C-alpha cells in the first residue's frame, strides 16, 4: 500500500468547500470534533476508513473535486 499523503490540506479544503464547521464535518464523517481538528493541524492522520470517507466526499463533488482527487488520490477515478 502506498504511503498516505499529508491529508491536512485536503481535510481543511474539503471542509471549506462543503461549507461545514469542524463539528459538522466531524459528524458527517462519524468522528469527533477534536479528531477533525487534529487532522487539520497535522497532529494525527485519518484512519484508513476515514480516508475512504474523505475520498467519497471528493468523488461526490464531481468536477469541483477533480483537482483534489488528482492531488490527494492519484490513480483513483474521479
């Protein structure tokens, strides 16, 4: 398995594009607010399951998420 890229910028940008607070974004992902905060600040990395949820959010954005898909999930289909 490839090493996970730094996802802090993705989490921050995705949350901003979805216009969600850290608390609401956490609720959509099924994690806690402190967890999202730690991801955004680069203190911890999302679990593999959380990465799949992030990937799903990016896919659901369609064309708007295409550049995020290329940057953070190279090799995946948008």
